C-alpha cells in the first residue's frame, strides 16, 4: 500500500466518523515562540487544548508535516528515527474519550483493505497503557477483545504525555505490531521495540500538570474540566509495516532516493546488513541519512525556509550538509542534489503537489547551498592543509582546538572531516580544546534562548508589569518572608486580571519578594502569598524577562487583586534542602577539578531538594576509584564545617581572586561570589547553606556520558543520602545472609555468580549450535528431487535461535552442488513458528526466489533476498504446514 493511500485512508476513516479534516500547518512553527518547527501533530491545536481559543469543531483529523532534530545523530541507525515525518492524528475536544479513541484506532488498523482499512492482523497487535489506567485496560480487553497478555502496563516515562510545561497532560495507550522473530526476541514492547514497532499513540488528556523537569519530575495538580483526545500515528512507520520493509527508509517515499544514491556511489544497499537496525553496515547508514535528509530539505524549503546561519535556516543548512557529507564519504565527489532532489520530489508530490509546482524555487536554493558547501569544503581543505603544514613545521603532534573550531564555526567545515584529514597527515586534533569552545558557544546560545523563553504567555503583559514599578527586588538571601505589595495579577495566558478567585491559576508580580526564581540550575522556591482574605499557593517562580520575577500558583482561598498588601512566605524546608544541594554542587565541581584538572568545567546542573545533578566537560569516563575519592574529599570538607559566605565585587576582582565562572553565562560589572571556606570559590546567584557541615552527607550515585565530551554525576545530599545508604545496607546484608559470607565478600560472590551464569549461557548456546548443525551432511544427502530441484525440508531442534536456523539452512544448501537446490528450515520457539528458506544460484536461474517462497508460506509476511529469506510469528503448530507450503510451491515452480 502506497504511503499516499495510507494517508488518504486515514483521513477518509475519520471524516466518515464525524471529524473535520484540517490541513497540515506549515513546518515553521510561526505562532509558537518555543519551537523552530512543528514537531508533533497536535501543535496547531495547542490553543484549543490550553483553553486559549474555542475550537470550531468537536472532532478533527489531520496529517501534519513534522520535523525533529534532537536525535539527528541516530538517523539511519535505527528503524524509527527520521528528521521529517508525517503524523496522522485524530482529536476530540471534550467529545469522545478513551473508548471512542481506542475503538476508532482498532477499527482502522484491522479493517480489511477492501473496506478502506489497513488490514493489520489483530493477533499481532499489542497495546501498552499507563501503570494505573485500569479503564483503558478494561476497554482493550472487554470491548476490543485483546488478550490480557498483550496489554502491557508501562511507567510515566513511556506512557504519560505532557507538553513539557505546566498545562494539560494525561496517560497514553500505544499500539505496537509484532513484526516477527526475524526482528528480535519475543516478549512484547518492553523487551524489543524493533520487533514490536509502535505505530499509534493515543493520549487521554485528562489531567493538569504542574511545573517540573523531564518526563517524570512534575506533580499532577488535578483533573481537567473537559477531557480531550490527541493521537499520533506515524505515517512512515505504518508504511514500513504495510509495505513489508525493515524500516522507514525503505518505504516508497524514501527508498527511491536511497536507491539513486546507491547507484551513484556503486553501493549495494542491504548486502551487508541484517533485518534489525543494529545489524546495519555503515554504508547503509549513510545511504539512509542521505535519503532522509534530502527528503527533509525538499519539504523545509518547500515551506519557505532557506539556508542560513541561525534559527530554522541553520537547521536546514545542517541537514543538507550532513547529506552532502555522507555521499562524499561514499565516494561521490560531484554535486549530488541535482541527481537526488528530483527523485524526492517525485516521491512526495502525490501527497504534496506543491513541491512539484514550486520545484524550480526549491531547487534553486538547494543547488546553490550545495555549491556553496562544496566551495566551503575546498576552501576549508586549503586552510586545513596550511594549518597541518604549520603544525608539522612546529613539531607539534596535534592540530590546535581553536583551529578546528575556526574551521567548524567560521567555514562550516565538519569536525569529523578535520579529524579524518589530520589522521591521514599523521596528526591528531586537540578535541578537548575544540569541545571546550563548542561548549562555550552552546552555553551562550542556551542563555540567549532561555532569555527569550516565555512559554505561552503574552510578553506585553510582562513588560507592562516590569515597567510599572521597575525591576523586582529579591530579598531571599537575607530573609525567608517579606511584607510586600501585589503589583500585578496575570492569567497563565498572560492576560491582565483585575481579580482572581478561589481555584484560579494565576501569576503574581510583587514589588519585593523573598522567592528565588528558577535559574543557574537551582529549582525555584514554593510557598504562599497571603493578602487580606486571600491566599495564593506558589508552585513555581520564573523570571521571564530580566528583572521581572513571576510567582505562578493557585488561589486557594478568597480573592487576590493588584494593589493589595501581601505577606510572601517561602517553604523553608524546601529552600534549605535546595540550598544544601546547591552548596554540594559547588563542592563536587571544585573536587572534580582537583582530580581531573581545570578542564573539568561545569556544563550544567540541577539543584533540587535532597539531590543534585552535575554536568561537566571531560574527554573520557571517570573511573570508579576517582568517583570514590571525589566523594570522600567532599565529605571531608563537610566534616571541616567550613563557613559559606558570599559577597558582591567587580568582575575583575573576582577573576583576580580565582572565582570560577561558567562559560556562556552573562555577568554584569558587579558579580556575586560564593565561597566555601578557602576550598571553593565561584560566581553564583543561588542560595546556599550557612556552613558545609549542614549538608550532613553527600553520596555520589553514578556517572555517565550525556554527549560528546560531557559527563554527568548525580548525587544525594543530607537525609536523602542517609536513606539511600540505609536501604543499600539492608540489601547488602540480605545478600550476605543468602551467600553466607561477610559483608565485604558480597561483591566478589555476586561477580562470581554472574560470571558462572554467563559461562553457562555461552556453553548452552554452543551446544545448541552444535546440535543444530550436527546432521547437515546427512540432510543434504536426503534431498528429494521435486520437479528437477533438490529439496530439503526439515525442522530445527526445539528452541534453536534465529542465527542457528539461518546457519543450518545455509550449511545444507552449501552441501548440495551441481543442481538446483531449495532448503527450508522451520523452527519452534516460545510458542511461535518461524521459517528460513535458502536457494542456490542454479535454482535462482530457474526463477525460484527464497523471498517469494517465504511470503507464499506466510501469506505475504516475512521477506529477504532471492537467495535467503525468513519470516514467522505464526503459532508453533504451523511449523509442519510451513514446510509443506514451501514444498508445494517448489513443485509448482
């Protein structure tokens, strides 16, 4: 089924069920200051979900063009990641809810093709639901008839949706299709999301979330007054499933571009890769990157974006240059877009006729960008050659980091190309210096972006509140409560209010405040603002404009109005816990530098009650022994009970006394310096403990990479650290009891047990493989002549792995020489049957195809090449029937 037809059927299905068809919004997210491009199907409906506008319809359906780049480095390496994609979505605004959404999704997914559906096998569909969403489970089981073993409960990170900011949220239910054992192990989506591919996400928008970070760290404030539905079906994923291909790069809208790139570079796509994305050859990954990025560039330029050095234009430029770089790595040195872009146009025009109508304009920008980049590569290569010659002449082994950064930043010369050419010249590159400069640049960009971020509020109301009385005075360093005056009351949308009553969400601006606004990695204060007869519970504090502090919360009693005198009181327990964490972060930062050197600079942090997260620059992982030493030294500082003091001075004086500053942070002429005795000294605007001893204990949990040259340490502070160690002690004591050894020997015994288990698993796998292959010669000799073809049909031993079954088929085929041969091997494992067919060249010359035989036996499922193919997912009892079906097909060939 062509992708355009999948799209058409989706719209027709929901239109027939009372939904208004809404055209896709353009890719540039012009109306949303937080987005460069639309990244989800629901973006154009956000004002309706937030209550900012009244929807003109109760039900809507759309196929939205989307673009996501955070996972750009994963493009081509997985079956799921792409930059441009299309999101099919159906939406309900206070109309139908869970049962309606589930029923509509199931009907379209499983309805026969001849009746306008997708014809997916309902027996291969799994559903996931949020942990406690018993209502959704009941609908899936009772109404739809899905067996309970194919309904999986998953946690907040996987099956709970929000927009990432305070507002609507709710549990999800996702649909997955089992693609069979060729793609991975059994067990459902929690075991393998390559084999079990998600294709539809149903969001039940029923709750309101508060402020927080990440996918899980936020409170649920209550229920929404109206329940809504927001769904997303990945069009490319469904196309991959319905077209029987391994991934989204092989569907009809993408594969022709990939095929043309392979033809241009003389590569044979798929020749050295397996079905699973993890089995992909680097050449195939590059071909997928080319196909994905060329199509994406076509669609972005089609929607009016042109290459540039910032914003949306920079995203486009980066995508195009990655495609051009990838095809050069495959050996093509001439302009490639004139060969590839017309193919992408022909693929996409059935769904988007405008890309054909506007092609001359699109091509002019695209071709000019490629020519400019090729010139950049030539110019950069010349500059790089000169730099290499100068480096060699100076007798240095490495190209400087600032030269590599200059090539990257000024000329757009890719760092991987710099590394490659330097290596050919016998030099290395100062990647640490390069990463340091890149981190500085990113920090500046992040700071600028944060300064512009205002959520969905009306910035003009913020400006008015700021201009009315000037910058807000923060007194939280000296006091925990403060008498003040309400300067302004705003709605969450930014509208100015004359009054707000009980239950209303508000944003309060005070003349003076002790509340700390989130910043510098420190979470905000919470607390209360009390006025005559009214109380506001403050749940978040932000600084949307420099000098303006906004208290976000809910009126819990009475009424609040501008001009009223107020008492602002912070949650002291929370403030103290956060302050301890912030002080601990300073100590971890200094101690890391003590052990790793001054290059271990902070790259980010989170200071929350009882815990901290510290990101820092370093080229390699930190060993467990160093982490232990860091932890010990930090706790020694706590035992010294050093005074924590702060003072304001000039930038020049701060630098003179050695105070650390963060790359990219914007500091005024006067800066605040925080000192922990003589141990740590840093520029910081956050709140801190009075003495290091007040931290109690710091427990480092773990360290991991979060990006190239950036590591992350997480730690607990105070009572949270004590609680963790207490639980850990109980666990180790229990293990010591089970192993009957002293506490200090538990680690060694556990390690020995794991080693023994792994050795046993390896031996078992070896024995299984030997058992499978033991009789290949005899099986080949028993080949029967069917219509002039030597045919072997055999079942592998029970439980044989997929690799062993393929090897068995190939080994038997290799022992049949001098005549056409077809070998079929069926296997049973985990209650399912699979089939592998191997065909030699002589049989292929007669027109026999392994892929055709597998698809014929499995009613169109499975796939592979003419010489080796596989499929499965049917009940184990069907194994014998699969062999019979292949034999019958060979007889008729």
